C-alpha cells in the first residue's frame, strides 16, 4: 500500500502542477523559444560537493583530480554542466564558503594546474564547468579583512564596521556583530563571526570583485552559482537584508562588468526573495541572472518562526499549491532552477520520501521536481537514491551552522 501511495501522491502533485499553466485568457503567451539553442536553461546541472565526491590521492578528501577521473561517468548520466562547491583558498570553517583568497586553489583540493586540467577535460567532453562564488562575505583570514581591521586607508571600508552593535542577529545564531580587539570596533557578519560581510557600497571593493570574476572567466570557467546573492544590496541601518535597496544596482553593474557578451551563465541563490521578485530579476526585461534558486518550497516542513531545525509533518497540499504558484509565476516571466536538496539541505529522500521504499520514493521525487518547467539541478548521489546520515555524536558533523545551533540549543 505504501508503494501505491507514493505513486498516487506523485501523480496528483504532477497533475496539479501541470494544470497550473495559466489559460490564454489569463496571460499573453510568451514567444516560442528553442531551448536547445539556449545554453543555461536546457541543460542538466550536477552539483559536486568536492570534499566528499572523489578522492584521487587516498588522503580521505575529495579533490579536483578525483572529479576529473569521474567525468565519463557524469557524461554517461546526461550531465551537461558541473557545479563545483567552493575550491578557493579557505580555512574551511564553513566548508569553503569562507574564502581567504579568491585567486588561489585550496591545497586540500589540488593546485591551479589541476583546475586548468579539469576545465580542459570537461570541455573536451562537451560539458561545462561553473564555480560556486561567495561575494557577500569573505573569511576573516582574507587579506582584505586583515588590512581593514588594521585601519588601512585603502581597505578600511571594504567591510562594515560600527562603534556599537545593534540587535541584528546572525542567520547562524547569536549576534551579527563581533568586537575586534585590534580595530576597536564591531564588524558585521550575517553568518558566522569568521565570515565578515563585504561592504558593497564601496566601489573599489566591487572593482576588485569584478576583476577576480573576469580572471576566472578568462581561464575558461563557464559561469557561477552566486551564493546568497540577494544579500549584497542590503541596508543594515534600515534592517533590510534580502532584496535591499541597492540589489538591482549591483546586479546590473555585475552583469555589465563581467557577464555581458560572454557565453557564460549565472544562477543566483536567493533564499530571501519572493517568487515574484525572483522571476523579475531573471526576466527578459531585466535579465540580471539567467536563473535563480527559489526557496518557497523548502521551508514548508518547518514550524513557522522556529527556523529549519524545528520540523513538522509536510502538508502535501501546501506543497502542491506552492509549486502551482511558482510555476504560474515563472511561466509569465523569468526562469527557475529546480531542486529539492543541495549541500545546505537534508537529502530529499530522507526528508520527503520513505526509507522503507527508497527506490520508489526517489523515482517519485525525481518525477515531481524534474517534470516541471525549469532547469534541473541534481545533487551528487541523488542519481543513485542516496539518503541522509544521522550521527549520534555531534563531533562527527563538520557543518558550522549545525555546530553553532547545537551550542545554542544544548
């Protein structure tokens, strides 16, 4: 009976989502587009969490050469574009999302020659390679932050400093302000205290970011997944973070300075944006990004107001209605990236399926998510129905958000 239930649920969810296409009376049909001629939209993307994907030198850590050894496998799956988690120089407090040098490869993953070889091997197989790029914040070990804390005139305003903290809280828990002894001031961090936010109001800082991006594109990278890109236009004095007053200004400048005229793609992580706003930013009118990760469906099994750590039973009808709204909105304008899980989320099979019937659950979830309009993103292991893991010892976890919340709640 449980198998039958899974298939019935998938059928009715898909029936509801497919039927959400607006009638001709509701919206003027958009011009026909040959998606086969559109690189970003019609491809299948595969996210690789580099540290755990493939280890070429038996040190227990995945690396760039390990990925190169698996390219034929990825090609056989029908993967068109590979998305790498951050491989830049980093102290790895947040699995590479705390970058200390944008221009260097973290030695645990290899060297720059390994990166160049991977780009070459990917392109030889007529696939593409995009990188995960974090430009809302850096590591506190980045040269820019070190100089900023020393009050270096050139770098002082690369980050956000205040004499006194406010009541803004970090997404990872606790205050978003940390006192720096050398600077004798508080610096702002929406995430961990080892991840100070960049001050996007500083033109010189933005120029450094654009120069770095263009260097990677010149090297042969085919685009970027832009981490929490909805936060770069924030105004912390007004307590506006996502979809801030300067977001379109900076996205427009980023496109003009780095992406315009290049055969590359961008997908923005926009967890704080509404469905409508996400569609606007990727519409033909604006086109700041090729597509976005829209998060309307992700928090439906969370208890409202208690965050991702307090879960409730998923309301399937609510899920269907949310997908209905997403599909209706993006049918009119913009483009959406389809996903149920990634490096920040639990495994979809464990979260939404049944481990008693893993194969049928995995098939149901894939049918549901990849049967909709949008570009499919597969998280490594989903193709073989990987489930999540639960440890009984907190020391086994490497995720900084998990560890920080554990310390707060214990």
